[in-house]
C-alpha cells in the first residue's frame, strides 16, 4: 500500500482523532461514526506502517475488557505542489531534529496569514528556535502578537532581549512581538498553586515548537 493511501477516508479520520489525543478503538469508532471492527482493522494497518502505536491498557472503572489506547507514532508531512513546469507529490517523515520545518508547518496552520512574516522573522533573527524548549502562540491583533516561551537558558537575559520586539513586515507595518517567558519550574509551581495567569498561559497556548513535550506535560496538570 502506498503511504499516501494511508491518509485517505476512514484512515484519515482515525489519524485526525488521534491528533487530538490518545484514544481506544471504541472511542475512535464513536467519534468517527464507524464500526469498532472497521476501526480496529484500520488501526492494525496504520500500526504496521508505524503511523500509530499502542499504549498500556487502561484500567476500567466498570467491568469489561480493558481498552487499549492508541497514539500517533510519528510526525509526517504529506504535500502536493502544482504549478506550470512542476507537479510533485511527496511524503516526508519529520525527525526530532527537524525543528525549523516543524515550526514552519505549525505556524502556517496556526497563525493568521498576516502574522506569518513577523513571527518567522522574529524566530530566525533571535535564534529562539535554538534556545527555547517550547514556543507557543497565544493571540494576536493588528498591532501585537503574543507568544508563550519556556526556556532554561539564561532566563533573565532572555526576558530582557525578547520580551518586547518590534518587527517590520513586508507591507511596512510594524508589529510588536510580546514574549511571556518562564522556565518549566515556574510554570509547574504556578499551576500547583492554581494561579490564573499560568493556567491561562498553558490552556490558551498553541504549539509552534515543543522539543521535549514540555507543553504536553504541563497541560496534563491543568
């Protein structure tokens, strides 16, 4: 089976559900309006191609057969490019080291079009991609873009340099990039105390880079 075929119809609906969070075949069947047997068969195929993998069985509160949750096994880019003189389709498996491609893809699908250039320019000129463990988008308007950054590298110096940076776009307009920067310990302690500031930072964040699944771990605390 061609890898591209694994991203069509019922298989794609299963992958989309797992992108939202780990689920068992029963849970996926309910979400996608498919039979449990069909979902189970599709999961076997997806697992054979290393697109999904099984996790440890969940303990059931009620009597019955334990459910085995599935999760995505890897990040993949599937794209088609069509223009005069060029028609190409490709499937690329993204590695952990592919930080910039992952950032570009996440930013493209997360940010508004007018925010692409200012954020790309900020990230490249500041080398935040290299220095930060997690970079997340919070919100934006015509004048400002807010980011949430988790870093362990010289935090005070990081805040001084990157908390407020003005970026001029291709249209000549300037936007201010506001970075709310913390180390992981600060965020964890804030969540343990139930501080609204930290709870909102984590809940409202949309991942652009999450090198060590730091954001994923913090979300489990909220």
